[in-house]
């Protein structure tokens, strides 16, 4: 894909699950950096993220080949609050747009790669990807497909000179992951993220509350019930609506309106907004939605 290095711009990666999008993103990033280019990487695969914890969109800019197992400078993250974009289109799209804008303004990278989720099938999958393309205006669309499952998404752009579409073959090294493997990977990612966390506490009445926690029937839980759920994962945002860090609720005093949270964030005074989710993570147990 030398054309990316020559023409530069934004490239979005499309493909169903287990087609190798993240592997391709890492390969392209490494290849472009070796050519001396500055590369922005937006990891919008919220179910199997590699730049940040699950349920977040991560962003980093690289000037040299990174060690993916030990990323020294933590990426910026945007908390979506779900590991799937279904039923979360507005906030997912908001996060992708925000991170691409950040990448564009961050020392002007030569190329911005946008990895995406494997949600491509059906009208909903097609609509999400088209809305994403309309928001970020990529110069390149890189499609990985087993058969022709991406064709319905690509069709409107094939005769548009603004887009360059490349349909790429799948790597023989890609091995499908089971649902259990995906759950274990998310659990391990959360464990790594919260590894060096400390307990912080703050008064709920001093921050804004966004989002909701749903019960198994899809009904919204009252706030006091939600904050009383041990293991609830929340996003903590500053006054600019940027995600500072994630937290895990440990306990909540309904009488004092004080919540204690396990988080890697040390400057708790910067938190202006708490974003709820329906994701739980309790110590060494797998995360689950409820």
C-alpha cells in the first residue's frame, strides 16, 4: 500500500469480524513509520480494541515502530460505554469523529488509519459504516472481505472520485476467534488497564451524570441503584467532554451521596462528568453486561 505514503490522508478499514483489520492497521502503521511518516491510529473496534480498554475508542500518533505489547505513552481514549455499536450509534459516531479530529490536529500526521468494528452486515451495519465514512471523509477505503459482504457498503462510493477503494485479500494467518476467546481478551484488557489503579471518591452531587444502566429487560435503573452496583464501569470526563479515564465502582453511600471508584486517574478533581454504562468488571471475573 505504497499509495498511502505517497498521497497521504485518512484511510478507513472495513471488514467483518476475523478478517484481520487490526492486523492490517498495525502492519500499515509499521510500514509507513519505517518510511519516515507520522501516522495517527484511531482504534474504533470497541469490542476487541488494542490501543485502549474495551468499550473505548483509542487514538495515538506514532513516529516510529511501536512495541504493541508495551505502549509507553498511553493513548487518548473516548468511552463509548459498550463493546458493540448496536444501539449506541450516536455516541460511537461521536467518538470516532472526535478522535479523527484530534488526530488531524495533533502535529499534522501524514496518514490517519481508522480501524473499525466487524459490524457490517444488515441494514444497521451498512448504515453505521456509511455514516462513519460521511463523518470523517476518508481518502482511502480499505476493504477486507471473505466473499462480497462489504459490497453493499462500497457501492455508493465506487464512482465517486473523492474515494479510492482497495479490496484486499485476507491473510492466511488470520484465525477466527470464538466468543469465549473474545470475552477472555476483553477481561484481560480490563485487568491490564486497572492494574495500577487506586481507590478515589467523589460527591455525586458535584458532577454531572450521563448515560444509563439497563436491567436485563432493557429498563433504565434509577441512579442510586446504578451507582450501587459493585463492578460497574464508568467513564470520567473533564469540562471539555474528554474522557480522562475509566473507573470501576466499588461502593456507594446513598446517604452521603459519595461513590468510591477504582481508577488509574490520580487527579480526581478534574472529573466534571460521570458517564454510566451497563458493563461490569469485578476483580478477576470476566466483564459482563446486565
